[in-house]
C-alpha cells in the first residue's frame, strides 16, 4: 500500500498532484471553498473543472485506470492550497 499526502499551493493554473495508474482512492479538500478547481488538463476553467469543497471528497480509480496529472486552477487573487491524499496498492 502506498500513501501520498500533501498540500499544493495553486496560483493561476499549476500541477497539483499525480494519480498513479491502477486502483487508488483520492481525497481532496481546501479551506478556500469554490475558488479552486481541479481537472486533468492544463486548459482548466471554472466551467470544466471540479470545484474543490471545504469538506474532504473522495474519488475512486479502478484497476484499468491509466493514471493522470491533476491540475489546479485558482480564481482568487492570492495563492490557495489544496490538500490531497492518494492511497493505492503497491
């Protein structure tokens, strides 16, 4: 089992974290509310991204998942943090 926990500082559009290939569980949250969005493209916008909640939200990836780089978009004037936990089987 592998556990990757962290906090990514997002200013504008930036890489937040990476999801490994295969089955895993991803939990994200931010104290900033809905001014922070996540997605798998660097062409992320507020309309095509996931609005990060202040409550932890979990997503599951299946065995056939190819993995992905998760990008963050910050629409606020200051740098905001997104907290993440990626739990996978080694």
